[in-house]
C-alpha cells in the first residue's frame, strides 16, 4: 500500500473518533444548559452520530459511491478495497469514540 493511503486511513479513523467524542461532549453542554441530564444526552447523541461520523470521515457519500462504481464496473479492485478499508477504519474510529464515551459516563452506549 502506498504511504498516502495509510495517512488517509489514520485521518479517517480520527475524524470519525472526533465527531463522536466532540459531538457528544458539546451536545451534552447544551443538555446541561437546558436542564436535561448531560450524561444521558451524551449517550443518546453518541448513538445518533454513528452514521454521520462515518460519512464525515470518508468525505461524503458521493465520493464513496463513485469509488465503488469505479471498482465494480471498471474492474479496479484496488479502488474498491481502498474504499472498504476507509469505511472499516471509520467504523473503528466510531467504536473507539463510543467506548471512550461509555467509559466517561459509566453506561452502555448501545
């Protein structure tokens, strides 16, 4: 694999991780201000942000669809493999973020 792709995988992981952790923490501040339970809201927000964190990490859905099309129709299996690896890495970042939030609030996020 090329060096740039490895850097892209690392970026993808940490973008997804940051969306989950940052979104849950900042969202819980809003819950605190409005009088709701911040840890419960952290739990809900982190659960709702899962798919959006993956989409943000891979750079949007249209690029992913175009790369899948390129991989399937043009026979470029390496492009298809790269896109699958990016999605799996983003899912790993989401799982790591959910785990950190779960440790922080001492609840099962889902």
